C-alpha cells in the first residue's frame, strides 16, 4: 500500500519515522528530524526538509552516513547482505550481472576510491531518469569521480544520497514524475539527431540548418502536434511555432474581460546546440511548456489566452558569427547583412536558408507586435553550479547579466632573461598577471559580478626573453548596467595604474557591450509564487549566460525559471544532465504560472 501525505502528516512521530526509515541508509534520524517540520504540502517540501537536516548536521554525521552505504557491486552484494532498497537498486542497474572484467574494474575502482577518500563511492544508480544507469555509464562516472577533489566528492556523495532518497520516497508514495518523464523522453528522442562527424563519436551537435537541425525541427513539430497544439508551423528562419488556442467561447463583451490578460503568452527556447553539447540546454524550455499543453489538451481544458511556444532555430552562434537568429527575428532585429555571412565551408547563410526551403523574404514579417502579447517566459537549465550546490531544484532569475568585452594589449620591453635585473624589467605579461588577480578580487567583492581573462598570449615569446608584449581578453558581467560599468571602470583604472607603475603601455578596445535584462517584477513574482506553492525553497539568482529571453526583453516583459543541473551544473558539455523529478517540478511550476494568469484574467 502506497503512503499518502495526509497519512504522513497525521501519524505519530514514531510511526512516521518508521515508514521513512529506509530512505537514508541505516539513518532514520534524518527523516525523523525532518518530520518536526510537518505538515508537508508536497513531497518536494519533505525532501527539502531532509536536505536541510543533513546540511545542518555537520561533516562528521555526513561522513558516517556516507560510510553506512555499501560499495557498488561490493562484498555486501556478493554476500546478499544489502538492505532491500540497495539490493533492488544495484540489480536494476545490472550490477548483479557483471562480466568478470566489469566486476574486477569496479573492485579496483572501489579500492582506489576508498584509499583516496576514506569512504565508499556513492552513486544513485537508478540515474536521472530513475530507470537505471547502464554499467558503462556507472563505470565512466566512477572513473571520473575518483579524480575529484575530496571536499567536492563528499558533497557529490551527499547529493547522490539525496537522489537515492528521492527515488525511494517516490516508490514509497507510489508516485512517479509522469510529465517529467515525458519531458525527459522527448529530449532523449530529439538528441538522436546530430551533425555528421559527431554522430559517429556519440556526440550531440546540432548547428543551424544542417540535416540534423532540420530533422529536429520536424520532430519538434510532430511532438507539438501530438501534444495537442492547434497550429504548428516552421517559420522563415526555421523556428518551430506551436500554438494552443484560448477558450473560443470568451467574448470581448464578457464581464471582467481584461484585454491585457487575454493576450497571448509567449514562451520557448532554442533547439540548436554547441559542438559536443548537452541534451537540455534550450530544449528543456521548449518541452516543459509543451508538457503543460499536453496536460491541458488531455483534460480538454482551454485557458483565457493563447499559449505560443517557439522552438528557436538558433541561439548559440556556432555555424555563423551572428547569434540569436531565431529570437532576433521575432524582435525585428534580424539584420539582412547577416545573410552574406559564411560558415567554415564558405556556405552563405542565404544559401543555407534557401537550401532548407526557407523564404528569406519572409523574415521581416516574423517581427511580433508586442501589443499582442502578455509577456515572455523561458525555462532553462541553470548551466552553472549554484542550485546543485545548494540542493535546490528551481531558481528564480532576477536578471540576465549585463556584459562588456575588451581585447587588450600591454607593451613593455623584450629583454634578456638572464641579464636584465628584476628591478629593471618592463615585463608585459607580469603586468597582465597582476591585473588578472585584481579582476578575481574585484569581481568577487561584488558577490554577483564575474570577470574572466579567457585569452592570454605572449606573441613570439621565448623561454629566455622577458615578455615584451602581452595580448589578453577581458569579459566582465554583472546583474545590472551600473554595476557592470563600475566594475569595468575599476578594472581599467587598475590596468592603467599597473602599467604606469611598471613603465609599460596599454591599449584597450571594447568589442561587445550588452545591457542587462532584468526580469519584469510582476513576472518574476509569478514564478516565485509558483515555486513557493510547490514547497520548494525560493532562490533568486542572476543569469550569467545570455538567453533568448534577453532578446525578447527588448520588446516585452520577460522572466526566466532555472532548473538545477547535475554534475556541478556543467553545460555545453555531454555531462549536462537533470533529473526527471526536477523536470516535473519545472512542469508543475509552469502549470501554476498558467493557472495564476488564468485566475487573474478571471478576477
Ligand atoms: Zn541555452
């Protein structure tokens, strides 16, 4: 018999603890302490409470918990002395049926890992989809993590322990994240399409208007139609646009009809990828709202406004220099000069578009009239480590960071490394090294600014020559324009001061400047209400990366929702990942935002 939240909330502490005792291996004290926070309105809230208990417990109890776990395919498995939960998990992952070679590989990794960290390797072997990792995936993860830093690895073990508990909790309550699974599977199917040269390597690369890219557009169209969109079309830049129409019985004359709230809701994200990228960057923001459409369509429900989902054809700037081709077309910022840009093979954008059957003359007509829309919302995988480290599944984006980029050069004097005394040098690279350390300190002092010297070069340098020239790049970002400008002023002033003191010269060329796109407060608070209603801790954060929402920001209010990524939130990398449970929460949050909007249009 599956447990219910009502039962759990009403039960004695002793009974409730006993029911949850198996969630954390040999550690019923974790659910027991969390139960003090009853009543819970959702399983997500119970999970957060248990995460909070373990975080507050300190390092020693955390180590004890980690050590309470059996080794993967270890002695306890062979002796059949695993807990029932562990036994079922290890057998689902196929670990009970290892070849002798696989078994020996895992035993060696167990020994190496234990010797290095002093605790067993913990992996949620049922994986981010809950159905079980393959043995190859398990071994690859093991081999990667045995190289990690000890502090990181302890945290990573705890995160896996929480994931194990999450799956056990779902089993206990007889529930599964159905729409999270649908969203997961849609993305998995879409990831079958990858550009030539990468397919063979098992890598995902989908750049603008390649065969794989066009196959993606077709698959997304099909998914949109099957989910219940009323109209689906591919537009003149390759965006796939699906629309779920509003309740056609609503009339302008109806009492309480508010023209603003009956405008279309625009949402979506991109389906192109970087080279050897992840499966969720962009695509999650197409499929989360689509899952909501499917839910509405299956229930025969209509909202008082249209939902327009756009799968943007291009955001990453991989094939051509120009970026945001998809969302740029909607804001009327598609520059016709871009059509003459060439890819690495000399194919112009115009030729690529014509070859794909797109009509370039129609691009200007894609410009949206902002008056037709309520606003734009975008769901996106975080692409950073913050939510993963905090063990929080969803994040509220406060602003997409403002940025500025410079290409710089410092000129000193190249001289003999053996004969030039330390106090007579005019070392260009040492000056830049000093600046780099300043950039680190200065950006960190803001708390939420970031600064990077990503390119650093001593042209024609030699091992026995004091560097006479140093070329470097500067990338500075902050949540608002003023903070970015102050950061940039301070960094450039420090560069000037360093150069004066060292008797070297600097030249600085600004190559890019993008304004911050702060979330519209009313839309940000809609996301916040949704996340709070789910019982998930509220965490506000800026977006360090650019997104399609940044373009739409130019013509309408926007706000984004971030979803936690696994593996330290790594992105633009095949290790990019997220769980079915987190995807389900994103769908739930989106559905709550929709009902919030529908509700306010009825008020
Ligand atoms: Zn993206």
